[in-house]
C-alpha cells in the first residue's frame, strides 16, 4: 500500500521494494513509533503507539475517512475511503479525486462498483477482498493509475475482464482464494509493472509464457490451484 500510494522511494540496485519498506518499518520501530514489534522473517507484526495514531489521524483529517453507519457523510476532499458496512455502498457520490477505496467484507452492490470505476479515474488502490461479486466491470481497464488490486477471498468470482491488460501501472494483483476463477486474464504479460502476483485459479495449465514476460515480478505465489497439471514445463 505504501508503494501504491507513492510513499516509498525507488529501491537501489540489488534491493526490492520490500527491502525499502522494511527499512522504514525498522526506523519507525527504533524511534519508538511502533510497539510490540515482532519480526517473523517475511512479515512482521506491531502496534501503533497511541500518540502516533492520534497524530496520523490529525494530519490526514479530511483526506482519510472510515465510514461508519453513524457518520455517513463523505468529506468533500476525501482521497482515501474505507467502508464498514455493505448497506452503506452508494449512500453518497464519492469524490472524483479518490485515490483509495476499501470495500466492506461481503460487498454486493454492483451498481456502486460500476459507478465508482467509471467515475474515479485516479484510483491507485482498490480493495475488494472477500466480496461477493461474480465479475468486474469491463471499464476497469480505464483505471490507468491503479497500482494495487486486491480480489482475495472472492469465492464467487468466475472471470476477469480482458480489459485488465490495460492496467500497465498495476504493481500488486491478489487473487488468493478466488476458487471459482477459471483462468488468469488474457494478456497478463502486458502488466509490465506487476511486482506481486498471488494466484488461485482452476485452469490446468499455468500460462508460463505470459508470466515469463513480467520482468518486474518479485513475488509469485500459487494458492489452492487444485486443477494445475503443469507448471513452467520449459
């Protein structure tokens, strides 16, 4: 997320973007901004100090907003939105300049999703994890600035629109737990900025020739690909 929102500098030669992020995390930890820091190798856990959280909320006031049932009005200049309830989707027109939107678990409002994709051309982060959508809007290919797309846990999602190959700034595509997904999107080789690809698919043959063209890839994970019969044969 830090990378997708432009908070991290480019990695130096021999480094990955994860290395850069870990350096920042350790710096924050050493300066006591983080507490209960637990390093588990490939990931870590920590808590944000209460004073740091209060400062972050103060600095981000008006730009970042978590929408609760008792506070349904969206800030005029909001750039980062997180919804807590499915029945709140569509309560108001989202700002055109939105950068981040996090849908609630089990989201089902297709009309809101289609409106969002058509309206918010500057989205960088779209989190639809554990939603109940069977498909995505074809117009998703128009989100030229999208860098982070989380579809994990969508157990009803059967296909991805072919227009996804136009998302050439996409850095992370998370498809873990999409147990009904028939295949990866056509033209995935054109996602030239992709660094993380996390996959669950029903297809028997992995598109290794397409994946081989992803020269920026750093992480490739396969989860519960139970029909997979061949992988990188050549």
